């Protein structure tokens, strides 16, 4: 069997194994004594995390950011890499005859994950500032549900936006996307940039849905799996694009019901 053919049979299963490992790691983490660190609230006020915070100058924000970066990266590997298997399949076929094909594919995945990691750190920072601001407003005490309702409404409304569909179209057509960005002259650099560009479109398509993890909790593996399946269907299934509008309507209804329940 030619080496290229063997490689085509190896890389995607390895990528699938990495995704499965990410899910297993998150599952074990959520059920361990350290599972509370997935939610990044006041989890560092006690236990081993509190000891590290006292030992490190400015340790609380630093340790919180590190824990968040780790958990978010695992979430991206678990939730988003499966939605890009078609992209990896296209690039794998293009570079099948190259001696550096494994390096190219690794750089593609690093570029993709880097964009989502940057988005996650930005979202974490804004979320922390929002919670700090809410804590300073007496009128918001006991009304934290407003943040959840607003996030649900934002995610629902975004499902009907032109930006959502423009980015979704790029995610659903990996062959055209790769042809438009791949020249093959500097394969490693081009693969990394390709991963960055595709990651940007992926973030543009799914950022609002990923914000829902701040509502249901980063440690909620059930909701994580639901969102991962929804985004995978939107991107990879022939009729997936028709799911966007009903999902948006459902999120808007959920937000309205949450407001009505607290009115």
C-alpha cells in the first residue's frame, strides 16, 4: 500500500481519537474533586486552588485564566474539531504526496485552535468584567437571570443574521475555501494561515452559540454535547443550514420564557 494511502487512513482516525480523549478528559475533570474549577466562579476561594492563589503574587486571576484556557482548549477540541473534519479531509488529500504532510496538518489544526482559544480568553475576560460590574450594582442582586436571558436572546437573534449565514457558507464549503487560500509554495505557513482563516469564519458562525456555555456552565457536558451536535449538523449535513432559523426561534422563546418566569 502506498505511503500516502496509509497516511490518509491514519490522520483522521488520530484526530478523532484526540477529540474522544478531550471528551473523556472533560468528563473525568467534571467528576473529580476539582470539577468546580471548570466553572471559574468562586471555585478558587477554597481547596488547593486557594493555596496556589496565596502562594503566587496576583495568583487568583493568573490561575483562573490558566484553568480557563485549559478547559476552553479542551472544549474546542471536543466540540469544534468534529465540525471541521471535512476541511481536514480536503487538505489531507491535497498534501497526501508531501513528505511534510503530517507537519502541515498539525499546523492547520494549531491555527484553527489558536483562533478559538483567543476568542475564549476574550470572552472569559469580558465575562469576568461583566460579573464584577453586576456585583457592584445593588439593583442586580438576585437578578442574575437577566444575563442568561440576554445571552439566550443574543444567540437566538444572531441565528437570523447575514453574518451568521455568510460565515456558515464558508464553513460548509471547505473545498472551495481551501482552493481559494492554498498555493502550496510555503506549505507550513499556508496551512497555519488557512487554519486561522477558517477558524475566523468558524468563530463568526458559532460565537453566539458558544456563549451559551457561560449560561449553562462550562462543566455541563450534556449541554456541551448538544451544542456540538447542533453545530456539526449545521456545518456538515446537507440540510444543516435549515436548522439555523428554528434554533434561533427556540432560543428566543427560551429567553422570553425565562423573562416571564421572573416577571
